[in-house]
C-alpha cells in the first residue's frame, strides 16, 4: 500500500510542530524547511485542525502548534484523517455493466480487512514514537537540508 503525499506532508507538519514544542511556527517556515509548497501546507492544515492534531492562531506571533502532546496523537488517527480508509476494487468478470454487489464482493471484504489490520498496527504508535526515533542532532538549529532529509525519511516510515 502506498500512502498519499497528503499523508506524508501531514506527518512532516506534525513532526515539525512537535519538535518546535510550544513555539508557534509559520506555515511558510514549514513549507521551506520540508520542501512542501505553501499551497499544500495551507490545504493540509485545516485537515489537521479538524482532526484535533494542531491548533492555529492569527497575528504576528501566531502560527501553528500541536493541539495535544505528541504521545496523544496516534499515527492511525492521522492516517484516518488524511487517507481514504475504504478500499473498493472494480467488479471482475469482463462486463461493462454496473456492479450492484461491489461492496459485498469477496475481494472487497478481504481488502477491507487488510486495511483495518494495517491501520490497527499504526494505532499502536504515536507522533512521539516518530520523534523519538529521529537522530538527536537533527533537532539542533542549523541542521538544514540534512535535517529535512531525516524528517522526510521519518515521515515516510
């Protein structure tokens, strides 16, 4: 299974906010640090706000920060917020007619079970697990592009 860029970006945003602690961070800062367009950051932030993962504030000192502690943000919950959590294969049999039993087809039940098992494993992990697995020097100021590469790597695992 391949997760979408949206999920990868969401995890990068969350990791960035978590590493920043209580400090508000600007969307432009996240975009520049992680090679994400500001448009994509702006598109994903409302999803993360609706999910209760980040909080935003306006003004000169405003920006983004985690709404909860990293230990309280489940990776499975992030996946549910950013990915389609329903899998549905087309009907098989070579017909062009609409398939009225698509959801009940055996392959779709199997795919549904597999997706549930996949997310169940992710439910065992939190944002804190992702941050804890990062190399310590990556949190130092000025880590620059090497930091970006490590964060991107952590977000893709």
